[in-house]
C-alpha cells in the first residue's frame, strides 16, 4: 500500500476536484479491500470493539467462517494498512487504524457548495 495513502496525503475528495490517475488507483486499492463483505464485517467488529482491539480467536464465529479464512481476510486488512496486528502468545490481536480508514472516508466527502 502506498505510504501517501496510509499517511493521509493521497487525494482531495473526489467531488471537489478530478483525481489523478495515481490517486484514483490508490483509492481504488483501498476500496477493493473493503468491497469484500467479510473484510468489511471484520473491520467493523474490530473498530467498534469496547477495548479497541479483538483477538483473532473471537472473530470466526461472528462472521461464520473458519479460522484460516478469517486469518486470510485479516492479513489482507493488515497489508492494506487498515488494521495493525500484535502477536500475544498463540493468538494475534487486531486494532483498527482510524487514519487509514479516514482517508477513504474523506475521499467520498461532499464539498460544500
């Protein structure tokens, strides 16, 4: 994932000015990650967790998928910079990266008339 997108320096809102080819590509990559319903659900579960983090062991049941499938989707979210992973003993714990998610949300904000 490009560092500009992760740091929030990618793009203006899409309705404010035309995107460059590079900016559109960077945003599209982020939206592709979130286009999968399981990944979107996992991100939501983690981002809204009361403690701000969730053990991977707690995520298979809510999404109705096997642990290997959940691990794959979590890895995609980590690679995209939307989650951070911390290994604690046998299990991995995940936290959302609000800045990264905010870049995608900000790209879709409407400009004031």
